[in-house]
């Protein structure tokens, strides 16, 4: 490809509100262009890198037995209604009506479509196991797109779906994906990847892991134990809670605490540690109208945690099976008889209130809690004697320094970008949609499913974030848009001769199968070198009067400061040798041990 004819121009400046360096570089280097909020066009350079990312994914999916297919982006709403997700998922699922008035959706994932196909294509245990996958466009109507390709509305995703006759088969496919994902990301030059336990969320099922690229640009917080390698998304991270010392239950006592609406002020005024207090946090929510019901009722949740803890909203939503959860408005809290800043469950009894207590609150005697009166708190409030909860569960959020649930050592919190996820769905979709098979005795069983995704655009963004320097991108050879960036510096009286030599060398590179971006433009040498560094092709080859004088052609790796001059006749073989070295360097290491999927799946 001649750079003079490449569609898309390198930018000298980009908007000032760009949040991440990877977004800035992908814009400047002409890999992507925004069309609307969260919607991007891939220019030729970006598309060439994406195609290489997809090729690696395909190789690894085929390697574990995957069969590629292609599923529609537009789905009839009936499928989503069968599983209940039509009602469970909020506005991020884009719903619309076609010209005949039928409800439709733009697919954000394809579990329903795969279950529908499966119930028509699979009848016997002899057809199982199976693994199907696609690499296809999805749409999620994100309320706030951010950071370029990291959070978008339209995106390309690899989604695969395993179909098994039993739990053991699902666990094997889950582990196969676990290993394949580490190989995929390592082959793309991403080594700072960790698989963490995660919430199953809208997908359902019992076991899930996310593959996180550790970076401060990430939206997710991850709890990691450096001692035993425990890792979990903060949404579901567990920690060893302290065991409160045994003590007798003291009488409930009302105390004046004017202008004391925070735990910090309360602890200071009463000269007690925050661990001796209880904190009430209010949420508006839609929860099941009755156990097992698909109908919902709107309530105000009072989440009660110890004063030295914070409420984990993901844990709270799971404990209450809330369809949605948001901070409660002050008037709604007052209607229940509670007073913000001075609230507790003591003395409250309203059918619109759902009290959820953390299990540590239940075990902690003689806490100081709100008196539901402005300027007053209660000493020595005890669960069971003074108040009850509708739900008792682990709803406290892990924090830096909390004890690891496995070994007790302090947890460390870090940030990460979710690049992939794997879910053990079980029979959640097959039972809802009647996707069944007959076993060897003729008995009918629901097919056991797994779902596994990788965000292709996010992966490109994280590669750009991880592989760069102050001058631009340093793309790994496996995903770079080209192998070689060939620069000609044809100036002065030798210009015509150098152009002829450069054209001949370009033809030789192409004939040798070296994917080359040839900068044949009539611009300054400084601009050519700056653009080459910005675009980040892994090898730069320069033909100039100086290189000819020094003996041939300058060859330089993008990740190294100094280049070397090789004889003109040996240029192609020298390039191929360097490319071989680069590919060898990026060979994936052995992945870490897989998760204990069997123990988890049977204990949750």
C-alpha cells in the first residue's frame, strides 16, 4: 500500500476532551474516526488490525472445536420475551417496531437466537457436545459512551456458545475457553491480563469470569491477593469479615447528636470507632412481587452495613433479585418514617420498605444507629431484639487491605478493562425456550449452555494503550496493520535514482510476501519519520542518500531506538529475519491454572 493513496490522514491535533491516550493515538494515527457518540468508523489501518485480531480469535476458537456461523443483528422480541430478558433489561436493549408493528430488538448478545436454533437443530445426545461462535456487530444503547472504543454503542464481538448434555461437559468447555482466552490475548501482545470472578448479571447462570486488562483507564475495580492469587471483580469480591467479640446486649439508649449526619461525625462525637456504628443507605428498586414471580413491585430498600463498610450495589441487587436499582429520593425516604442521616430499621414497619442487612451487622452487638429523628441516634441497637431485616446477606464491598477470603492476607484494589467474559449459563435459556435433547434411554433433558465473549474493538483500544510510547503506537507484529513501514527520502539531485531504487525494493518486499506500507509522499523527512512512529508499524525501512552512502538501507524496529544499515541486496532477507524474531518474541506463555469451576458450580 502506497501511503500517498491511503484513505485517512494522520492528524496533528485531536479534541482536547479525549479521555485516554489510546483513543488519542488511534484518532491521530488514522485508525478510527467518530461518527456519533459511541459509534466509530474503522479506517483501513484500523480495519487491517481488527481483521488480524479476528483471525487470531478464529484460530483459537477453531482449535477448541468451534464452528463459525453468522446470526442476525435484528431479533424478534418474542425470543427475548420467552426468556424474560425483554422485561429484565433496561434501556440499553434497543427496542423498536418494524413496519408491521411487530416488536423487534437490536441484538446486544445472542443467547436467545442460539437457543432458538438449538431447539430446532439438536435432538439427540449423539449431536452433543457442540460449540458455535460468530464475530459480529452488536448494539447496546449505552447512556454514556466514553474513552473511544472502550465504551461504545455499536461494537464487534466474538460470542461463542457451548452446548452440552451434562455439567461435566460444560465445565470442560469452560476450561477450554479459559485457556484459549489467555492464548488469544498473549498472541496480541497483551500480557497484563487476569481472569477474575464476576457477577453473572443479565446473562444468568451460576459461574462467570471476566478477563481484565489491568490499567488505570479501566472502569472496573478488581480485588487481588498477591499472596494466593485470588482475584475478583469488586462487584462480587468476598473478604474475611472480622468476628465481633461476644458481649452482653445493653439497653437501647437515645442520644442527642445534632448536625451528625455522617459516620465520621458520629464516631467522633461519641468517641467510638466507626465499626461500632450502623450505616443505612437507601435505594429505589423493582423486586419480584413474590418468590419466583416474574412480576415486580417497586420498593425502597434500606441497605444496612456496619459503619466502617460500604454497600456493594451489585451484591445488593443479587440478594434482592432487583430488576433495577437507583438512589432513593429524599421524599420517598421521609414517607416511610425514616430521616436521611439519622435512619435505621428500628421502629419502622411499612410494606413499601425492604430492609436488607449485611451479615456482619447481624453478628455485631450494641451498634449505634439512627433514631429516625433529626439530631438523634440510638446506642446499643441489636439485630433480632430491636429490629429485623427482610433479607440478610453479604452486601458489603471489599476494600483495600481487607482480608483475602482464601488466605487472609490483605487485598489490593486495582483498575481494569473487561476484554472478555465466560459464563456457565446452565439451563437458564434452554429450559425457557424448550431446547432439549433425548438421552440414550429416550428421556428428555434441557441442553446445558455456556456463553463466551470477547470485545474486538476494546481489544484494539487496550493494545493501543499497552503498546505505545511518547511518539505513538508500537503495534505488535501479530496485529499491526502492516509488517513494514518503508520510507523513501528522495531529495536533491539523487531523487530520481532513489525513487527508482525504492520502487524496485517495494516490489521485492511485496513479492516476498512482506506486507508493506510504502511512504512515497513528497513531504519532509521529519514528517515521514513522525508519521511512521505514530502509526506504529513494527519495522521501519528507510532508503535515503545517507543510507546509500552508509552501505544500503536502514532497518529499525519500532520498539528500539537505534537502527542498522543492511546491504541493499540483503534488505528483504534482513527484514524477514527481524519479522521472524518479532513473531517469536510474541509467542504466548503457558496460561495460569484454570478456575475451580467444578467446586464453584456445585456450591453456588
